């Protein structure tokens, strides 16, 4: 199976455009998590973001011959996902026939799309960096960062002490400081509200 990396994105793109379903699987996995995070900022109701992202990726597949770079694919996916979310908000508002506290105003969303895309891309970079951490450290960071589990909960699941969890989190943060660019790590701390340091 084709693996995604900077060195073979061109090869993957060619395979994708030619209709290779294995290439589509790789493209799907490359973009899916970030797009779901992005869509959930518009559509926080369970399952709706995932459905919208799957539809956007299917549209990408249908139009695959039109794309000549990953940049154009990424732009299409973000725009398609955003538009589908905004359409979904309008449908939900009409269906409920009242204001729903789940949804922000469309105008507010439109003005913050660029900021949200940057936020999403930074978090995706962080996820990639966490995936490169040593095994135990990576598991603990994922439980803390992705699942919002407390030190005590992680210790119980992994059958280790809370102090070991805290040591591994500190180690993870130290390794992330080295692997992420200085600005990236500063954004990381801001975005997470120092959750990993508690």
C-alpha cells in the first residue's frame, strides 16, 4: 500500500487521479481527522461532522481528475466541508423553527473560517508529532490530549502510578518542544489551554 510522505505525494496524487482505490484510502486517512475537527466547530451534533466530511471526500474522489496538487485538494475539501456545514445549519434552523444554542451565527462562522483552518492544521501537526513519541509516552499523551483523561484515569487504564503518568506527560511535552517549531509549540499550549501541564 502507498504510504503518504513528502517524497511520494506526487506518486500518490497520480495514483489517486488515475482511480486507484488504495490511493483514495490514503488520501482519505490523510485528511479525514483534520476535516472532522474543522467540521465539528460548525456542527457539534453527534455524527453530523463525520457524515459531511465523508461526503466531501467522496466529492473529491468524483472530481479526482481535476486536481493537480495536494494544495488544491485541501482547498476544495475545506471549502466543500464549510459550505456543507453552513447548509446543514440552515436546514437544522428551518427544521427546528427556532434558535438552537448549538449553532453560531453564519456570519460569525464565515469571518472565522481562515482562523479555524489554521487552528485545525496546527492541531494536525501536533497529532503527527505525538505519533512519533516513544510508545508509553505516546499512549499517555493521546489519552490526555485526545481523550481528555485525567492522570488518575490514565494510571488506572495503564496500571501504572499517577507519578509515572505525570513523568511521561512531562517527557512528552519536552520531546514535543524539540520537534515542533517554536511558534507551533506556543500555539499548542494556547490551543490546549495548558491542559497537558495540569
